[in-house]
């Protein structure tokens, strides 16, 4: 069984289209979206439609949740807040209802999937390095936990940051972001995991950053949201 895991699409249709085309060619058995379909980019409805059509499991992200939970908006920086308000005006009622229906976690083949962290999924804590990852291992019983949220890919065991998986060990794996990578690499990222082979790979692909950025400017969204895509930050 092969599982494709994507996260943090953030209304970036250009990046999502490239990722889905690649996933279609690789034919995984299950496609999981870890949330944050919307926020920042210019095509929220189109991205939700594609996720609904192509992903078998879709989880809730903090940007999705903030659409209908105003208490979360106070944690957003001004750029994210502006994008959220724009998204709320742009989304169809049907797509708002879809986001509202999403759950925080799911489990499959002894693997936990969650947007932010396994300890308190609705607290939206960031896992960006080994120190962050370490304290979450006691809070889940599955062998693997896939997360997104920080937009920074990484494989973590209790011992440290890892380059690959060893049989029998437990890991927290961050698959990075489709629509707004923040590890200084502007290419989109998503994860591919083979359950039987116990093999994980991070896929990095180029997409038309300039098209996605131009759409953000044309929509009247903050220009910083366009420029950061070129730098992957
Ligand atoms: Zn995000």
C-alpha cells in the first residue's frame, strides 16, 4: 500500500495541479491531505474542488478552521488575516460547509495523520526541528505520525533528525507544503510512503511560481504573499 501525503496547499492552484499530475502518474493507493487548503493564495475554490476530487482523506488545518472560529484569527499575522478575510468573501457556501465538516486526525495502518501536532491537534503547535518533534513522541501510540503546518519538511525520530526510515523505529514526518514552502526551496513538496516496503520519500517539484504570484497581486492580496513564493520562505 502506497500513500501520498500532501499539506498546506494554501489556495495555490498552480502548485496543486503539478502535484496532482505527479500523484496521478505514481498511482498511490491512498491520497491524504493534511489540511490548510486555503489562505494566502488566489484560488481557494478551485483548490477545494480538486482536493475533494482527488484526496481520499482530508483533515482540518488552522487556516481552514479560522474561517469559522474567529478566536483563532488573533494568532494570525496581519498578512494571513487579510488573506483569510479575502478568502471568506471568495469561497462558495458549499466549500465553507465542506471545510467545516473536516476532522482533526485520522489513523490508517498504524499511522497517525494530523495537520499540526499529535499532542493537542487543535492547539496548532509547530514542529520545525528536533526539539519540537521530541516532546510529541509520548503522545501518540502509532509507529508513524505525518504532519504539515510548519511548511518545513523533515523526518524525526526520538534521537534526532533522520535522512531515511529504519524498520521498527518510530518517526514524526513533516511533508512540507504544496503551496507555500518555507525551507528556502521554492519547489512544492509532498510525501510518498510505502507501508510494506517501509520506505518514505519527499517529492520536490517545480511549478509556475510567477503565475501563482501574479494571481495573488491581481486579486489585491498583500504583495508580500506573492514575493515570498519565489524565495520559498
Ligand atoms: Zn499552513
